[in-house]
């Protein structure tokens, strides 16, 4: 009799363990869907992008960015169909590192006209560059030392790894007024290389559209610039959730309140421009919002 009770008790315990396991498994499947498991590390970030019920860029903008008022500037253009979506596209934002697009283009324009050589050596003291461009010591990446590079390497580094001193030494060489003339000649009327440099989502998109069409300098140099932009190494925003094989020519910007990404996505169903500018002091949230919005845009153009 005691042996039967022990067996019954043992079976009850085993059955209880099995039931607990099945309950936990069911709980896990109900509350942690595959998508939620993927996104769980960023749940605590706060106002993460809300995906639209239907795959609509307009709805995604209305659900998310229009609530943020002046925090975001958006410009999307399908280069095959010319279909455009935008929000706050004429609002001026600090460019952060996006001004390096203009420096690159101006440098190549001088190279084309034999006013600058790619092999030309560039050298300057860090202190002199900081002083010339009014960079305070507390915000300077470097405070002493010497920068030694050449034109070609400076262009590559300021775009692909967003090296600030490569951009500063190249800007010093070619001149602020030369870059300003480039902006005027290319119709970037809402952009300025001041302190700080400023631009709009529309102007940044216009730059990329002209680049795509071979209208920045000429087709040869436009292609060279696109190839450099494709080697971008800072990929936590526009490329983050796109298929690995997707080609993207883009440039990020990050400084103070600003966190941007802008470029051309080369898609089988039609290449498109995407520009997301932001100034809200929430870098992690903004990067994730940009990445998710980029995926919404990609999926939309794949189906439409």
C-alpha cells in the first residue's frame, strides 16, 4: 500500500512538472512572438517607431514623426516612379557630419579642374584646426598633435568612418567660400556652411538625386562619390534591418542633439532616396526609429 502511494506521489510530481513546463512554453509562445523576441533588447527605449497596420510610408510618418513636431525632417523619393513622401522637409537642421558630402563634392570638382591633386599632402596642427573652425576644447575630438594625410585619403576617411579631422583639414585646404559656391551652383539654397552648418531634408535629397543622375560635376565623378558612400561603415540606421545584399550609398551625421542618416538605397524594384534628419537628444531611440522606418520604406517600394 505504501509502495502504491509512493508511486502515485511520484507520478503526481512528474505530471506536475510536465504541466508547469507546458504552461511556461505556452506563456512564452503567447507573449514572446518571434518579432517580440527580436525587439526585446530595445523595449526600454521609450517611443519606438509604431509600425502602420498597412505597409504605408505616409501612415508611418503620420503615426510617428508628425507627433514629434520639429524633431524630424523626412524626405523619401522613388527614383524610378518619382513618388515622394516628406515631412518637415524644409525645416533647417544642424547637418552634423552631413556637411562632409559637400566637402567631398567640392574637392572632386577642384580635382576635375586641375586645381587640386588627389596625391597632395595635407598637414596641420590640431590646435590650429580647432581654432580656425571654432571648436571648443571640451567638444574637440583631439586637442593636440598633428594631422598628416593626403587629399584622397582625407575624402575616404571623412565619408567612410566620418573622421572629423580629415574633413577639417580638407575644408581648410579648399576653403569655405569654395564650398559655399558649390552649394549655390547646385541649387542647395537652404544649406549653409556656417557655424554650425545647416541644411534641410529636401536639400540633402536633392544632392543625392543629382548625384544619382550624374549631375554633381559629371557622371564619372558622381559614380566615384557613390562608390565611396557605399563603403560607409556606420550602419546602425538605414541599413540595419535591410537585407545584407542591399547596396546603400549613405552618410550619417551625429553631433549634440542631431542624429541623421541619408542616402540612396539600390533596390530591385526601383532605387530610392531616404533622408531622416533629427534633433531630439535621444540618440538610441532615434537610431532605432530610423532603422525601422527604413525597413518600412524598403518593404513598401518592394511591393509598390
